């Protein structure tokens, strides 16, 4: 994303002059890759019905596979802000599904969401990380039960 195409509205200094409806909150969606953009597209509809929230997209160019992100954003009709401008603009919230690319430069509370189930899932049975040691097991998934911890009562 070229720094020569900085946005002047809705967040620039002349933004309020040109807005029909003023957004009360701004959310920056950080799309590193097309896969990340697809995951954000799953999440961002939560804001669709709230006209007070303005969604702005950016791509930090921190991934080796950023090809296609700009084209997908254009096809979506998304409001896109260059990364360089996003790092000097304040937002009410920033969402990302990656934790790379100088996200610490963004001036907003940052939420990093999972972009897939990955290693955060619970897999019962024989699931050691060694290659070839993955037996498919079905029907033996027992609920995980926590046991109460005994506490000492001092007299």
C-alpha cells in the first residue's frame, strides 16, 4: 500500500467536513494475508448493524504472502488505509489474526484472534507430537471433569 494514497476522509483532518453520518468509533482491521482477510470477514459482520462503527482495513506488508490482499479489499469495497498512515492514526480498536508486523505501532487496544483451530484444540487419545503416532480414535471422548481441591482450614 503506497503512502502517497493516504486517506483524507473519514479519519483525516478534513473528515468531519465530508461525512454524512459521523462514526463514533473506529475499528482497524489488520489483514496480513488473504487467509487473514477471510477470517476477519467471518468476525467483522458483528459490527454491520451498528452505524456508529467505522471499519478501516490496512495491510502491514509483514508477510511473505501478501499477494491478493489489496485486490480482495478492492473487491469488497472496503475503506483501506496505508499501513504508514494507520500507525500514526488513533483508533478505538484494532483487530488482527496474526501477531506479526509491528502491531505495537498501532495506537489502539489490540485484539489478536485465532485464524484457525491450530494447536489450541483439545485432542483426546494418543496424540503425541511424534510423526506417525496418530491413531484415529472415535467414540472414546469422555467429558473433562475437574476435581475439587481440598483446602486446609486453620483453627
